[in-house]
């Protein structure tokens, strides 16, 4: 059985789209890590903020299935 391959332009477009999606995901992860770090720093200075931080992070992780 022969499987049809997409044309060169389609393959290049798919690779470019995947690369862009990867870069966006990495940038989002870096931003999320920075925000989490800032929140944890503030939480360390304020017990109320610490409680809020734990709630936010546990809710976020529960929604993402972690």
C-alpha cells in the first residue's frame, strides 16, 4: 500500500507551524515559571498570600491533570 505524502510546501508549512507552536509553548512555560516564582516570593513574606498561592496552584494543577 502506498501512502500519499503531502507536497513540499505543505510539509514545510506544517514544520513551521509546529516550530512556532513549540516556541509559543516554551515562552508560555517560562512566563508561568516566572509568575509562580514571584507569587512564591510574595507568599514567603505574607502567610495569607501563601494560602492563596497554594490554592491557586493546586487548582491549576488539578485542571491540567497533574
